[in-house]
């Protein structure tokens, strides 16, 4: 899929995916670390958390599926689009999750993915 590679569109994709990853840590984990590497033609993000992990990753990718508790949903978060938004916005997404231990998310964003 050819993407619009304007700086604004590129920044938007990175910020949306990063926000979704951050919110998952805030909502579900006990603690987490967010790291970003910025290169001239790409951005690499890794998010590691200590938390419950994701029991069914395939189900978690379904838009609208959420395990967020009611008090989070009442604040307008936890709508169930986090992982699908990360997939749509990133050029590469890798998730390693272990139930009862935590989750690691790796995302790459390429300024010119078709070159």
C-alpha cells in the first residue's frame, strides 16, 4: 500500500501508534518503558511493560474488542482500537506477549516505505 509520505502524514501515523501503545501500558500494565529511536528515514519504537499480557492476541486485534475496565471506558478510553490502529499506522509491528508477565511492542515507521 502506497502511503502519503508528507511530513505531517508521517508524524500523524507515528503519534497515533505511539499514543495507542502508551495508553495500553497506562490502562493495563503495572509499569512500562517507552523507547524511541529517530533516524533520518525511519522511527523505531519499543514499548515493554510488566502486566497481565494478552491472552488472545488475534482476538485483541479485532476492532472494538476491549479488556479495559469500566472506569477506563467511562473516561472515554479503552474502545478496542489500540492494536488495530498500531497495525494500520506502522510499517512493521511485532508483539511478544506472555500472560502473567507482560508485553513488548516493536514498531517501525519508514518515511519512504516504497523506496
